[in-house]
C-alpha cells in the first residue's frame, strides 16, 4: 500500500504449456495494473525480464480503443533500470527471474526496497479528432422533406477501416505499416448502399406507390474503433428513432463464395424469415439465417433501441483486417446480386403496411469463438463511451441474468462482486472471478443515483 510496485512482464518461462495457458489470463498488463491498484499501489513499473522475449525492451505504447485508464500511473522501464533497482537488494534481475521462472516455492516472490524513492512524472497527450457520419434521406413519394410522422427504413454501412493497421490489424511480420485498403471491409458495404440509393431513387420515380415510407442511407465512421459513429447517431439521432421501422446493415458483402450468403439478426423480428424466403426465390442464394441480433457491427447500436435489425454478410476470409483485402479479391457479380436482393427487400418494407415487429431475443445457447469469459450476465457494454468511470451499458440481452436482475440501457456499472469497476477491463476480470449460480451484488449509477442490484451469473456455454 502507498508504494511503487515493479512487476515482470508475461508469465514464468520454464513452465509447461498447460500451466502457461492457465497463467496467461493473469499475464496482461491491464490485469497486473488492476491488482496493483486494488492493493493500494501508487504507481506500477513494468520491466521485461532478461529471460523473456524482447528482453530489457520497453513495452510499446499502443492505442486502446476503449480509452480506459488503468487508475494509476503505469511506466515501462528498461531492463537496465530494473536491474539497477533490485541490486539494492543484493540480487540481479536475472537471478530473481530465473528462480521465479521455475515456480520455485522457495524463491523470492516479492521484496521491499525501502531505501529507494522515485519521483515519477507521466504525461500522455490524447489527440482527439472529429470525424463525420454521412446520412442522406429519400422521402416517401409525394413528400419533398421529412415529417414528424414519416416512417423510414434505414440502411447502413461503415466507411472507415484500419489505416496502416496500427489499431485492429493483425500486425503480421512483414506487413507492418502497410496500407489496409479494406475492399471487403467495408468498401463492399458502402458501394452496396450507394448502389441501392441510386436504384431506389429511380424506382421511386417510376413506382411512387411503393414508397409510402422513406429510406435513410447512412455511412458510419469509427466502426473499427468501437461502433463510434453509429452509436453517436443512435444516442443523438437526427430523426426520432421511433420513426425507424428497421435497420439493415451491410458489412463485408464482397466475397460471395459458392453462392453462400449469411443473414444475421433474423430473430429480431418475426417477419424477417418469410420476407427473406420470398425474395430469395428469385435471388437463389444458399442462405444461412442466424437468429442472434447481437453482432460485432453497427446493428448493435440500434437493436437495443427497439429497432428490428438485419445484417448481410458473405463471410470472413484470410485477408480480413490485413493489407491483402484489396479490390482484386472481390466478387463483383456477387456484390451486384446481393445489392439487388437487398434492394427488393427494402421495397417490401417501404410499401404501406404494418411495420416489422420487434422481438427481444434471448442469448444463443451456442458458445462462440469470441467467448473468453466463463460466466455470462448478458450485459452489452458501450465501447464508444468516453470519460465514463465505470462501464456504460448500451443494453442487456432479453432473458439474460442482467435483464432478470433489472439492469437497463444507460446504467453505469461502478462496482461488481465487491470490486470497484473503473473500465471494461476491471469488469472483465471481475466476471472471471465469480462463480456460476452464486448471486453477487452489482452497483450501478442510473440517472445520477447509485443503486444496488443482485445478479446470478450463469455458465457461458
């Protein structure tokens, strides 16, 4: 307590593969900072030990899209400086690490250096830049502009990508600093929405009776950084979201292979399956229909707002988030077919008739490859939130433990299972520490008031 703590990076080097896998969950710098903070440390020094990869080198400073602070100053120091500090104890850093690497129970696991006083100054300049969403409207037939009672079908695609791969890229050796053009992710989706805008505008002129509802065409920025653009629109919309009858998303629709097309979020409305099947008679795709509307794309900004969603997707590939995602890899005939199929479905939605109903979907019983946490609450964090101490929720999954406990969109989780929660990492680590089936207390700030709820975690799978 009230000390500066120095820790080694990674995990012990001379351990079995199974043991390494077991310890890796505790190896992250975020986790080590959390433990130091929870034990009252004033600051954390990180050193890469002489027996570790990148021996003695500083940990690289990388951008974290969550913008979450660690709650205390964290400084990466050289191996030389780390060694000079422990020499006051009469040992070298290599001696200490070698003993720890073997998990020797008699090794020195921690030591105090009371004679050393450090003055630490840290300064990080966060460069904030403004970006823009692009939104266009095709009003219903006979209307020159939007009205307060006008209903809309909303189409969207994100137009940002990864630049040179500094954030979100796989950083494969030999590809460092290369431009990521993002042909499939997501120039394909942008071009699809643009083409639909042209097709639907032309169709509206020749068949005005089909356009009793308007169409909103939206192009989002900041999707790769955490759905920032679409989340901002959903939080401060330029049209009342109650007027939006459905949101259709196009993210990675350029690599149609073997005629296989996936439609996601089908469970968000009872009308989707029938509408899809009717239009696919002519389109002739080999369809995969996925019910779950909780997707890692811009639909997640709208579904928790009570809007039925549907997402088009032609599948992932080896070029995903790599410089090789270039125009010559796309199936242009496939994009044209996807565009025509989607455009016909939009026309069905713009006609006069009942709006698609909204179905609150319970979580899928099937675990996904992204599931890294043992327990499940069903909270949907807002990763685009800034300057929030805690975890802001975009919503909760229907029927999930969080839903049953009374958590709501807009809640800020500030304490869970006896641990203060300052960011998404604190929350993730706290989730990993609780037991399935054992009720735990969760504290949230709701409309400025701090309230306590009890939630019972269930198994992730």
